[in-house]
């Protein structure tokens, strides 16, 4: 009898152990739930404790000590902690599209309830924005789709170098979820953002003291125009203004960068466009300033970068603008984590 009882108990223990192991295996196999996916485009140096790029403030606040994952077909690591994931995509529309697709298709993570936040710096529209502004992007336009001509070919030297073609329209513009944009903008429109005296004086001198150029930075709504090239100048500015008008975007052209149309199109293909939020901060203007020319800015391989305090494009605004971006983004993330945007 004792032997039988021992045998039965042994079987019970073995079964219980097997059940525990099975439950543990199932638990480990379950995808990690993601509430917020952050998609910056570049970092400068390390992820923390040095000169910040687009990711550092978010990493230091939310992801210090986070688990790291290699994502197939993507060059950047994905960091995950407490429902927040972040991956640096790399610059340009190709990197942005491929990286976003690789991340959202990764079965180790559950993005079914996630909000995607594409974040980064940008150039912004001269005449109505200042460096240090932060923008909630309500529409993204592809600068490169359509017909472009060199300005020297134009019959009208004052005309735009971009020509609308309706055949490209469905692919060239994406509008964000208007209901979500309204909720987010109400939440962040009064967020604290700053400038520096060096930048304010830089803008004053560049634009002859115009009122729009010396105002305090704000959180604004706007359309972004994504190009695979880093353009600058009056012709590109006119092109961007016209694109936002022709495509009937909800808000006027505000920023130019190199990725967001690709992130938005990928989010749309993956069924997540309704949960996409784009935040961009201005670190330079879309026209040449202080006598700069294409040759003087870009013709020297040793040219000072935007992240330098001596830059003729950005003065000393870069770090301040990235902090402004984080101050806006943190409000949104914290509200998502508490379930406010369900």
C-alpha cells in the first residue's frame, strides 16, 4: 500500500512539474505586450549621458536598463521595458519603411493595442515657424513623388519646380486620424517649450527682426513634407507650400524631414495608421540664412554639423529642441500608459 501511495504521489509530482514547465514555456512564448512604440531616426554617440540625438531623452526616462533585442532585417536594436518599445530606424525613407515593417512584423511583440510615435527633428517653414517649435503632424506628404524640374529649366523663374500629377496622389499623401490628432493636440498645446537667447538673436538677424521670427516657440499642428534629399532654399519652400495646398492637407506645411511618409505608409499597411502619432521639433529653417550657400554649407566635408553650437543653420538650439520634443512626447506617452487614448 505504501509503495502504491508513493508511486501515485510521484506521478502527481511529475505531472505537476510537467504542468509548471508547460505553463512556463507558454508564458515565455507569449508575445510581449507593447503600449507605445517609439521610432526615432538617429542617435548621436551613446544612448545616454552624452550629446543627445533623437532617442536619448526617451531612453533615459523610460528605457534605462531595458532588455535589448536584435530585429531581423533591421540595423538598430529594439529596447523594451514596461510596455514601451523603442528602435532607432536610421535616416531616409527606405530605412524608415523597412525598419518599421520589420518591427511591426516581429512576432515576439504584441502591437495589437500599441500606439506608434514617430519622433525626431526637422527643418521648418520660414515665415511662420521658429527653431524650437514642436509640431504634431496631421498629414505627411512625399516630396519626391510627382514631377520635378531644375529651377534653371523653368520658363517662369519664380515658379515652383514641382508639378502636380493626379496619378501620384494616392501614394503621395497620408492624413493622420483626425480624432486622435484633436485629442493629442488639446493635451499638448500648452506644453512647456523653450528657446535660447543665441537662437533668438540668430533668428532676429536672419529675418530682419520680423515678429514671427522672434516669438517664443510653441506646440503647433502642421503638415510634414518628407524627402529623400536634405533640401533647402526658396524653390523647395515653395514646392512644400504648394504640395500641402494641392493635396488639401488639414494644416499648412510646417516641417520637412526624410522619413515620416514612409513610417505612415507602413503603419497604414499594417493596420495601425489610426494609432500613429508624429512629433517633430525644428532645429533649422528651410531656407539659407546669414549669407550661407549650398556650397558653404555642404561643399566642405569638414562642415560643422547641426549638433554643433557654432552651426550657421541651427545656432545652439539642437539640444533645447530635442528636450522640447521630449517634454511634448512624455505627456502623450504617460497618457497612453494610463489608458487615456483607448
